[in-house]
C-alpha cells in the first residue's frame, strides 16, 4: 500500500511540474511575441497597420505572417493592401 501511495504521489508531482513548465513556456512565448510585435511596429508602421487590417478581415495568423515576411518595403498601407490583393489573386484559384 505504501509503495502505491508513493508512486501516485510521484505521478501527481510529475504532472504538476509538467503543467507548470508548460504554462511557463506559454507565458514566455506570449511575452516574446509581444516584444517582437513591438519591434516590428517600430521598424515598419505600414507593416503593423497592414497586419491589423488583415487580422480584422479574418485572415489566419499563418497567412498574415507569410504575407508580412514576403512583402517588399511599402510606403503606404494602401500600397501594401494592393500588393496583398495581387498576391492573393495570383495564388488563390
């Protein structure tokens, strides 16, 4: 009986530690994402505004990230939106 209790306690402790590590990892990822977003906004206000518009339009995070990573330097949000529209029209059948 004592060995069964000891084994169960060890399982509970291991599960608790793993849950805490997972929570910590999620929190760190969110923090780093926030830092990267702030840096991206500072470096490219046009890109940041376009990102907000694409998310508001319902595009997925994966597609928005791909568009932002491949977008050439743009002076205006309107120009960036035109570029996005051309890319989508070319690639979506």
